[in-house]
């Protein structure tokens, strides 16, 4: 809470904060490329057939086995030929027929890497710092994408997708909380409202259309990340991290930098506030204590909070990535559908920001979960209602996009909601725990959306049920709208009232008024 007073005192959202958001969060759009690459790279070719490698080519016009696997025992007399509209890993290594299971395996292994990366980053950011963890993740993400472009086998490609997943998971955990810890209380929801991720994924669909080659896409992704690595020379370590770890001189230098950029006077009692923050942390625990994931489950209140948030993240991730990776199964042009799946989130991101501040985090999440539920069960109904195939295709695609919109918007809300629910000393661990849970959903999603063949009913029955569970669980969360961030576990345990209660008469606000005056 003391750190909130300092940040608001030098400008909670001004030139410094805008610069930090651009340098830290713009690369999130590139990370979206890394995460969603398989939505293109794992698409089966529109046309493929066999030719006789011994005799005369059979050809597409007179071969009756178009898109049909060779009869068992005759595989050696058949080689796959593909139409040339796109180059994916499927036609690169003939991942068809008896090799068809490799596609979901690649995605599942990538998401396993994301899970492990989230686990490591949550601990790393609280031990070695937000800044080092962030830039290591960004650098290695670029390196692994570059190497992946030159994969010589699907086994090598899987290994590199796992490594890319590691860096994606690490980046996503640290980047959000890293940025949030520079921004004032009122403006925290804006981090989730600015659509870095949807814009990045929309640009991926455009690039896939212009250059439909999986290898080239990896090279392009690696190249465009390089300029942002120089942000290491500008972006400081988190003020909160430095303060709660007793690095008061470095913390005060960050305050000086913020005040200088924002052209504001540093609060006269900054040093006192930083000392109080550090002393409060030492009173709450041993000064050399290293927090672990066990700390986000200590005590009934913290345990309940963590379980609810983690289950919600798991289910919403399952829905979000299931539809994203399964976009090739929707009716219509692949690139258009990829683009629509991305841009449909743009207006909702702005809506999430205003609703978060108007009706609170809890009811915002609840509203979008209801929307996602309606979209999912709408798909189920559309698959069984008697209508023409063209109308059915448009209806199921539209309703699937509505479901994706609801899940994406609710997740944007919970990016802020979950981060605000934990004190600084374990915020990255709490956020990392939620990310770990979400990656479990991501691992399962490619398999669930592969069931049923071309029938969308089985996966969307599961999706709708998942969204019903999220809707109910969202009612069990405690509101954090308008509350100052807790810095220590002592602060968090002291909060016995709902966070959306009137705080205008609290000691913290009075202290803030004194600082600003």
C-alpha cells in the first residue's frame, strides 16, 4: 500500500507509465504469434492425394483416393502430394493418416512448456527480479523461433515448440505484473484493456496470408523482437520488488526516474514510506525468507481464493485456445477466420476496462462468462436444427466467435482481478499459479477439439459446461475494485472486508492526500 502512495504521488498514469507499457507490453503481440503459430502451421492442406512412386503418376483428376489414406500394407507404393496454397508442418513431414496424432501432440507439448514456463517464472520473478526474468524470456523466445525455422524433423520441431512454450509461459506471467507495479490504483485495468494480444494475433493472420510458410513465419517473428530487447537499457526494476526486498536505495532511484519522466516532484517522505514498507515485510516474515508456491495456499482465505481463480483460469484457457487452435474446423476462409477470431476481441477489451471500473471485476467476469455460455450452447443447437448447410456453417462460426469473445473478455478481466488479489511479495506466485492452471486447460484443448470429426457438438457441449462452471465460480470471488494493492502478506490478511467497500476514509487515502499536498 505504501508503494501505491508513492506511485500516485509522482503520477499514477503519465509519461513514464506510457513508456513502460509500450516497452514491456507491445512484445506481448509477438508472443501471441509464438503461442498461436500452430493455428496456421498445424492446419491440414485443403487438398492432398497419392501418386505411384514406381509407375505413372495418378494425378488429382483421376485419383479416387483424394484425402484418403492408402490401404494398410500399401503405404510404400504411395507418396503424398499437396496443393500449393500453403506450407505447414503437416505437409512438411507428412503428418497424415497414421501420423495424424502428431499435430495435437505438438500443440500439447508446446502448452506443457508454457505451463512449466509459468511455474518457473512465477518463482524467478520473485527471486531474481521482474526485469531479468522478463528480458531473458523475450531474448530466448526470439532465439528458439529462429532455430525452429530450420527444423529438419518433426521431432526437432516438437522439442523447439516446447522451448518456445517455456518462454511464452514465462513472459506472460512476468510481463503483466511487471507493468502493473508501475501504475497507479485507478489505472491498473487499462493494462488488460489495451489489446496488445488481439492486435498481434490479427497481424499473424495477415502475415500468414501474405507469406503462408511455417518456416518463414518463425524467422519473421524472431526478427521483429530484436528492437525491443534494447528496452533493457531503459526499463527499471519494479519499485515494489526492490522495496519489499530491502533494496531501498535502488527503489528510491526508480522513484527519481518516475518523477523526472513525469515532471513531478518526488514526495518528500518517499524514503520514510519505503522504509516502512521494508520494515513491515520484515515484521511479517524473516528478512531472508524466499516465498514459494505453498504461500498462495496458506490459510483458508488464501487457499480458497487461489483455488477459485485457478479453476477459472484453467477452464477459460481450455475454451480460448481450443477455439483458437481449432479455427481450421470452422466454415469459411482460414485466414479470414483467424483474423475474425482475433479482432473480435478488440472492442471487448475497451468494454472490459470501463466495466471493470463501473461495475467491478467480479460482475464484469460474470457477464462475459454468461455470453460465452450462450455462444457455446448456441453452436450445439445450431448443429442439430434443420437448416441448409450454408446457413448452418455461418451460424456455427458466428456463435463460436461469440463464445470465444466472451471467454477472451472474461480472461482479460481476470488478468487484473487475479493480480490484484495477491500481495506484492507473492503476486507473481499467485499470478503464476493461475497461469499454470490455465496451461493445463491449454494442454487438453487440442485433443478435445479433435473429437467428433467434423461434428462440432461434442466439443461445444464440453465448452458450454466449462463456461457454466466459470459463471458460478465467478460469484465466489471477492471484489478488488478501487482497493490499494497489498504489499505484504500482513496487508492481505488484514483485509477482512470486501475490497470494493468505500475506502475514501481510510488511513491510506489520507496519507496519499498528505503526500500530494
